[in-house]
C-alpha cells in the first residue's frame, strides 16, 4: 500500500503523539470554515429514499444562480471535489499536463494514475488552483489556454469577484467548486464540476447514478439560496484572517499568502512551531517541501483564547 499523500487533518495521529482528548484539540490544519452553514430541516425521504431527480434539479438551478454560471456550461453535482479530481484525467487521452506548484497534490496524483506525464511546459492540459493552495496565488484568464483546462476554485468563494467561472463556457474547460470548505460542511461530501458539456457528460457517466446523497442535495440547495449568509461569512472571515495575521506577525513570522480560510506564514522552523502549538493542543499544517512554511486555518469564535494563550 502506498503511503498517504500529505494533507491537512490527521488529528488522530497528533493525539497519539502529543496526548489529550479530541475535545481539547483545535484543528487549524485545514481550510474549512469553522462556522458551518446551519443545518436545515429536511424531509425523512432525504435519508430513506434514493436521491430525487427534482431535488437534484433544484440544486443545479441554485448552483447556476449562485455562481452566475454561463448558459453554455453544464453543471454536475459530485460527491466532493476530490471525486471529480480523481476522475477527470481519465476522461481524455493521456498526454502531458502542466500543474504549476507547489499546489494541492491530488491533481498530480490523479493525472499520474491516469498515465499522464507532468511537465511544466506542457500544452495538452493544465490545472490551475485558483486561489492556489497553500499560497493563495490567483491566476489570470489569459494564462489558461490549454485545450483541456481544469480550474480548481475550491477556495474561491471567499473572493467571489475573482472567480473565473466565465471561462466555464469555453470548450475543454471545467471549473471545480467545493461546497465543504466555504460552507464548513466537509463531511457532507458535496462539490460541483462546471464547464464543457461533453466533459461533464463523460464525468457523469463515470460516476454512475446517484453520486450525491439526498441530504447533500437538500442542504446544498438551501445554502446556495442564501447569499446573505455567504456575504456575511466573507466579511467575518476577512476580519478573522486579519486578526490571526496580527497575532502571528507579532511573533516574528511573515505572511506569505493564503486566503481568508487559511493563512500561510514563513517561520524560522515550521516543525518546531508545529510541535510548540501541538503541546497546546493546536494542530497546524507543515509542508515537506518548505521547512519554514506554516499554515493555519481560522479558529471558531469560542477558541480564539486557546490560540492567543500559546503566545
């Protein structure tokens, strides 16, 4: 069995190493909104029946409206963006793909598994994580010209004006949206692929019937029809990111980038900083390719004192 790829999370391993109970720990290793969308009530059928076509249609309609999807693009709900990431490279003949990094490593793994060769100068295909994870770099539309282009906007809902969704109507292009991160419901496993209808149809066939659960359809539709919550969340996250930056900068760190769901800092020794935080039951993200990069997500309102108390 291959070793797992580097990701955030892994709180069980942190607890095994540093002790404590799960309730004691504050997991800042991911970029998940710490205040999730409030769970709406839903009919029993959402749990007991196969997912309903009308419920799916409602979800897709609301996704189109929320993201201003161009008329020529198709929309597919998927069981988390990662499910689409794993399948998309298999929908086209393997060639050479550019995945500028460092970035989210599941894209490279998926293309390699499908027989593609990673090449920074490739012209066959390209993946652009927008904004990039972990540094928050944004892409310009003029740079995305490959005949098969994947634009991963998993963290773009915190900066909706920067979205490149208008490119979703372009042949060979798809845009990925993650529901779990911005809406704080990662366990729901809901995502969207928006773009070239031919690619979307092939992906739907690959995923099979009923890829999204009934509860995910109901909760997603409710959330996407609530732009006020989204606007208020963007405002709160902006203030929280500034608060976290001020706290960490005061310790001598530099802000490299990130989004308002996660911040990337340059520190003297990231492994030592992670250990220091872990002894105070705070889990952070470090990177095997950058010994001085430390990434932190946003604490929930009732846990700020735990972070501030470390310093």
